[in-house]
C-alpha cells in the first residue's frame, strides 16, 4: 500500500473522528459537503455516458434534504418525494427534450447521493440536543454519558472500517476466488473475512453498549454486507463509465465516492436498526 494512501487515510480517519464527535451542525455541514462533492462526481460519470441530468436542481434539493434531516428528521421523507417531483418538472421545460435516462439518473442521484447519506445526520442526531455542550448543537466528551447517536455512529463506522480493512488485507493474502466481474480485485475470501470482522466489532460494541452480544453481531453482519454492496455499486457505475476512479480529490484514494461508497447503504439500515429493532429488544 503506497505511503500516500496510508497518510491520507490516517488524516481522514482523525478528521472523521473529530467531525463525528462534535455532531450538531458541524456534522451536518460535513455531510452536506460530502453529498455535494459526491454528487458532482456521480453526475460527471453520467455525463461521460452522454446523459444530461438535472445536476444543479438535484444538488440544491439534496442540500435541503440534509438540512431538514437535522431540524425535522420526520420531514426528510416528504422532501424526497417533493424534490423528485420538482426535478421531473424542471426537466420537462428544458430546451432539449429530456430522455428517460436523464430523468432516471437525476432521481437516482437524489436518492443515492442525497437521501441515503442524510440518514447519517438522523443517526448522529439521536439524543444530541440533550447532551449538547457546545454552540451549534455541538458536543465534546467531558466525562459521563455520551449521546446515543454518537455511540452508534462510531460503532457503525467501526464496523465499516473493520469490513474494509479486513477484506483488503485478508483478500490480498489468501484470496483466490473472484467475487464479481464488477470489481476483479475483490475475492470471496476477502469479502467473507471482512463481514466476519465487522461482526466481531459489532459484538464488542454491543457489550460496551449493554446490548445482547447477538444484537451487535446482527448490526455487524448487516453493516458488512451493506458496505460491500455499496462498494460494488459504485464500482459498477465506474466500470460503465470506463473510469478507474470517480475523482482525484483524496491522494491515493481517488474521489469522494471511492471512499464513501461503503457508507451509502449502511446509513438507513443502521438508523432503522437502532430506532426500530433495538427498542423491541429492550
């Protein structure tokens, strides 16, 4: 692994830890920036294929989604529906007749690049207002309890990191069976070990949160699989566009989508796991 990749990854990890810990509007601003940059890369992939989506309109609606997820999470779903309608209306009145591909790419950009990542804001916001001790709804540990949103967000991130790191190193050392033509370097052995690593981290985290350990195993299993599917989905889009990386923003890693692809599908799953399943278990 090139040193530039290791250094940039370490810096990103430290920034992510501080960003997640602060929460509040700082976290919202970070997610909004990631959404903006990620969608720019997504729409660039679409333009390579000759598709002309409603880029600016989708970017604006997605930013509104992220903000609404902070101030009124329950309204984020209606914003998705109204935003999708707005995008379609916008494409109706363009000088060039829009195609099905233009419409579909725009709506997918809103869903994949805006709506799904907004669940990180919802997840991190759990109990944030009750524990806020900094301006802008921020929080910094000063002993005592932590917000539920902070604990479960760090746990979910840790499961994703365990899955990515475990799959990378185990796959390089022992991988022999190709997982998919979409991403030729990924192996079945690496994928299985990555999911197992995520499950172990989930179990350890569950014990720290006083959950039944099997609940953590379930979170780790779900997170490991979802992060892998997110990675493959982004690889499929890059393969279709004929590019190696979605961008060049992060030295040694590529673009935002190249690093954030594992986080897209995990966000809503983690949120509903915490808000629906955990309360049922008690």
